[in-house]
């Protein structure tokens, strides 16, 4: 096995989880962090450039990982951030912290393409790997056809697909959809595509740990909720992509079916950069439906283990996921899951969850009704926990290392 020089990892993500823990436990920042920790066990050193100053406080880092803060302009739009990554200010900061013998950059967001090309301009000595945590725009449009995607982002997508020396996806389904939607780019695109699933730390995320923390988490975040109440949680950042408002509306309709059953909706997560106006839509909906207010709680930021400890059922109405890391963590905790049926999630979780279709309202209401059955909740939780055991960070690191050695 050849020696891999220190890898440089640029993490764009600044979800509330990455900043303080819990709003989005599938955030790209933490996925990159866990991968780097696993790689350190194989002797790979990493430098993580991240806008999340608290990341290193969430997990104890080994000496082989150095966390270096980056700074993003306040109030910038996503497109403005894409451009910022290519500025002398940003690139100068990165270059000032580079070790002399680095060879590989891994970017965990496609929009770093401009900066990456500057940082690896002395190819072939330096290589760039793009680690996909967010679908390329043409794939995203399959699941959100009405979404307006800027020209800058579309160009960044194409540049990343062209310029990266390797592309790592988390599921075969995402890789396949990317090939189908970008087949016009290059006949050699598939040759540099790899699939390495993410994983879960079962010491942190387990049924036993969830049960141990349950009482404290409920008292902390849901102090007025009775013990027998079934807590259904939407875990993730508040964002159009996560379809939070639609999930709240479906729960509202479900209350008419549940009637006297003790149920409560917890919306666990902070509002994303692009979700501020979306949160205002949610607030407007709640003002128009005051009868819903006693049955819903917004917890804002919650550490991941506590997010799962306070809940009985995960309700995930997201339009799509490229892997579903927060869902895998939920599964490892032995939680039953209700989730939108997309191929990437089916590949990750298989037959454990109860799947529904966004444009078929009755399938959602039927899934929520099924969640009232304690026997089903127990059986589904056990099946999910068993499935999650297949995904280990050791296996993830070994497969990432194979890619590093090939480029």
C-alpha cells in the first residue's frame, strides 16, 4: 500500500449541526469529519478547512487531524459564496495553512471548483477528489422540477464533473442518475466515478443509548409532553429541499385521523441560509392554524443523540437525499422511520422504513396512522437497527483509501 500524503479537505457546509450540533445530523461537514477520523486509523493525515468553528468541540480529534477555520462573508447568497471560494482572500488563507507535501484535495461541495482549480494548477502532482453530499443540479431537478437553479451553480456542476480527478458518491443510485443526466458531457465520465457509502458510529447511535437519554431529552426539549405521548419528529434543517412545511401540513391532517391518540410533532433543526423565507411561510401557516400549535414544538438546534432520544418515530418528508445519513443514524438508534420513497434512501435503508409518495397524500396519512401501532414501531425499529450494522466507518475508510491510491 503506497503512502498517502496529507489530504486537504474543504468543508463548505455551515448547517446548524456543524455549527452547534443537531439541526442536521446528516450534514456534509460531519460526514467529512467522521470519514477523516476513520482514515486516521489507517495512517492518513487530514487538514479540515471548515466554516464551523465548533466542529472540533463535537468530537475528540486525533492528532493526525487539524481543524482550520475558514470565514464566510455574512449575508452572502449561495451564488456569492460560490464566487468567494475563488477569491485571492479565500485562496490565500487556504494556501497559508498547506503542508509542503500535500497531494490530494477533497472538496465536500461542488461549488469549490474555481478555488480547487487554482489550488491544483500544478497537476498532475496534485489531485482533486469531489465527494458528493448534495446532488448535482440536473439530478436535483428530477426530484424538485419547479426549483430555480442558478446559472452559476449549473456551471459549477459541469466544471466539477469535468475537472475532478475522481468523484465519490454515497449510493449507486446517485451515481446512476448523475450518469443519466450528464451523459452528454463525456464518454469517460463513469471511469472516474466511485461509490463509497457513509456509515454510523454505533457507540454513539444505538437503541440502548437512545433509551438512556430519553427521559432527560424529553424534559429538556418537550417539558410539557406527557410520557405516553407518541412524539413524531422531523429531523433536519428547515429548508425547501427538506419539505418541512409540507410535512407539517400532513401532520395537521393526520391529527383529524389520530383524534384522541396522544401524538406530538417535534421539528428538530435550525433554519438554513436558504430557508429564511421558507421559515416565514411556515410561521404564516401556523398563524392561520392556531389549533395546531399545542401539538407542535420547534426545538431549533439539538445535539444528534438527543434529537433521536426525544422521539418515537422519524417522519422524513424530504424531497430527496443522496444517502440519508441522519436516517441511518435514526435506524441505528432503533427508531421506526416514515420516509419519502426515493432510490437513494431505499438503497441505504432497504425494507425497514415505511415508504410514502409525496404526490399521493393517502400514502402519507396511512404511514402516519401505522406509526400509532406499538407492535409495528418495535418491529420496524429492530429491522432498521439490524440494517444499520452493515455500515461501518472502518469499511468506509478502507474504500476511500482505495480511491486516494488510484488518483
